[in-house]
C-alpha cells in the first residue's frame, strides 16, 4: 500500500460524507443560494492565500531540488491559476479583490490554515505535503462524484464551471503529481513518521468537512 493509499483508507468514512453536505448538494443540483456561494468564494480565496504559504514553506524545507521545484511550481499554479478561477467567479458575483482580501477570515477557516501552517513550520517536506493533499484530492473526488451522479450538473450556467474545473483531466494530472510526490517523500520514513502523516491527513480531512459546514451556515 502506498502512502497516499494509506491516507485515503484512513479517511474514507470522512470523505464519504462530503457529498452529503448541504452546500455540496446545492452545487450538485444547482439550488445553492448565491449568497452562500459568495461567502464560500471569499473564504476559499482567503484560505488559498495561506494554503499557498504551506507550499512555500515546503519548498524551503525541501532538501531535494526536485521537490523544491515542485513545491515552488504549485505555488505559482495556485496564485496564477486556481485563484484566477476564484477571481472570475467573484467578478460575476460583484466582489472586488479588495473586498475579498479585507473580509475577516472566519474562525473555522483560520483554525484550518493555522493548523496547516504550524504543521509545515514544525515538520519537513513530507508533513507539508500531507497537509496540502487533503484539499487537493478531495475537491477532485467531490466534483467527479457530482459529475457521475448528475451527468448534466456540469452544464449548470453558474455552478457548472466549478464542477468542470475540479473534475477536469488537467486538475487530475496535477493531483497525480502530488500523489507521486507524497509517496516518494514517505518512502524512507519510519512507521512512527508515517503514522504522523496519517494523523495530519485525517485532521485536514476533518477540517475540509468543517469548511463545507461553515460555508453552508455562513459562520463568522
């Protein structure tokens, strides 16, 4: 069993609940209130700012130039790729970048990003990768399940773009690199270290579940 397979096995019950979240169901059937999605977009945009910092810390903690290059490359990809998708949605919702960046970070969001940043600062490249992976892989998993359960969902005039983006082949290929990278980083670790990576991934998966609840309830 690879390290990533072990991580996914440890969180399968948590992940099984993602598509049952009211917020995710609302995206799937197109019924989600735009105000809730607006809240989510701003909070996820703020989340991505700190998420990118975890990649940057991972690059600084890497002792292998190849891994340093990978971490740095994904930092660029998020800042100029995924965040651009958010900016496009925010424009459709009438949200300026200044408004988003001046919005207070919700407590659940702050707790999640603070945890990831602490893990990255205190650990090394493997720990940073484990903290990053849950968000990246779970979004693909959620979007692909929506697409499988509701084949026309990706044609929705508003939420279809979100589904298509995270269910896309290009996003999958990016995640394949992350999976290979996680497996390689864990190859020479002790069993104790691997268990720590599992604990990190489980915690981040729980935070992902909490993020969907936070977005639905529009918590402060």
